[in-house]
């Protein structure tokens, strides 16, 4: 649902901004003849109908890119995905629901809502994708991730067409679309919180190859250096004295014993 709403928002954003600028975001309002004549004159103004909406659309996209980077960095630093994804989706959903209300108050209020929706929706992508990879880790990942991507693509195709049909058949402009998409995104945020408390049921069975798997061990920058204890000690003489084993943190290296096999054999012969 979240991907369906996101694709719909991305594709319709310039059109929503154009309707917002020209006072049609919430439908056609009753106007006088003079206002109708002014609206007809501005409809041929390329600055208000083409250039300005496209330029203003860059602001929500930029805000989304910046928010996505910060939330992804915070998620990786804190090794947490559930609350990062849920908070971002709830943030976007709430402001999408507030879009009709704030647009009635002021055009600037509606535009601010669009910017915040883009920021929250984009910020949810990284932790949400990591959450899916975490949920279907192991052998099931080769099936789970493609299924997730396929469903997302299907939602991205259906959503924009459905939104267009609603706008054409409704006299309230993008009001119904904003309420529907906002509710979908907010619901996804709530379901993600619930999924956090069901996490224990998603763990692999005890004894399986993935039972002791740590999701963050596979994330670049999070895994520590492996520590391997070298047990191949070199016997020195009949006393059973052994060369020192590898120091902690040193991988596969014996610091006291000769490293050359021939030298080791010579030492044993002399003993």
C-alpha cells in the first residue's frame, strides 16, 4: 500500500501543484463571471500552468532525498528499522490527511504538506526495504524480495490510474485522493509497529542454518573484525611446550612460532 501511494504521489505531484497554484486542488469552486474570465486568461499562462509547477516540484523531491539519507544513516547507526520506517510513514500519512484542511486555509499550507509528505515517504524506503530483507533472510530471501518488488510495481501501476479516475469523476479535486493515500500510508506505519512486536515469530527455527544469524552483520560498516584463535600449535621438544597461540584479534597468525614449515621441522629434529 505504501508503494502504491508513493508512486501515485510522485507521478501526480506536478499536476497537484499546478491545481494548487490555480485554486483547483480541492475541486472547482463557484465563481463569478469576472473570476471565470480571469481563470480562463490564466489557463493559457505557461508560467502558472507548466513552468512554475515543474520548478516547485523539485522542492519536495529534494526534501525527500535529504530526508531519506538522514533516516537511512540513523537507522544504520542505531541498528533499528521498525521505528524508523513506521515513524516516517506515519509522518507522511498524517500530513497527506491534512492536505485538504491546510489547503483551504492557505495555498502555502497545502504546498508545505506536499513537501513533508515527500520527505516522510522517501525516508521510509530504506528502512522498509531493509526490514523486508530482515524478515525473509536466509533461503527464503531469493523468493521474498522478488515477490515484494513485484507487488510494489503492481501497486505503482494501479495507483496512478485509480487516482486519475477518482479525480475525473469527482468534483472535489484531489480531496478524496489525499484522504485515501494518506490513510494507506498511515495504516502501513501502524502495521509496521505491530510487526515489531511479532518479530520473535519471524526468527528462524532453532538449529537451522540461520538460527544465529544477525541481520546487521551483513550491513556494510556494522560488522566487526573477525577474531579467530589459531589452534595449530607447534610442539617444541618432548617437554610438550608449545609456541604461543595467536593473540586475540589476530586472524590466522602465530606470532611466536616459526612460520616456515621447513624451519619448524628443523627445530623438532634438533630437539
